[in-house]
C-alpha cells in the first residue's frame, strides 16, 4: 500500500497544484470572474480622466489670458474681485451654502 502511494504522490501533488492555480485563475484578484468589475473600474477612471483633462484645458486657457502679452481685462477684474472679496454695486452676488 505504501509503495503504491509513493508512485502516485507526484501525480497527486501535480493535480493539486493544477487545481490551486486553476481556482485562483477564476476567482483571484485578476481572475476571469472579476473581468466585469475591472471593466467598470476602467470606464469610471476613463470618465474621470476626461473630466480632469477638460478642467486642465480650461485652467490653461484662463492662465493664457492672464499672461502679459494677452491680458484680458475682464478676467483680471474677475479674479481681483474674487480674491479681494469686492463686488460692484451693480453685480449680483450669489454665495454658495457651505
């Protein structure tokens, strides 16, 4: 009985090893069953990246208008009033609730 167990021990070990890796190929962090979750995460991150790119382009455009060679008087006045907390008597001031 012991000699037959020794002959099949390598086969049993390799079978358990194949089962182990197969199980984790399906259920692991990067397994086949988590593909939908990864796709959803990728879609969310892609949308977030696009929003950040749009925000960056807006900030770059505003910074371009504040340079010496292309100074926008309206943008400069808007930023000065915003930073100093002043408003023209004809302006409507809407304060967000915090």
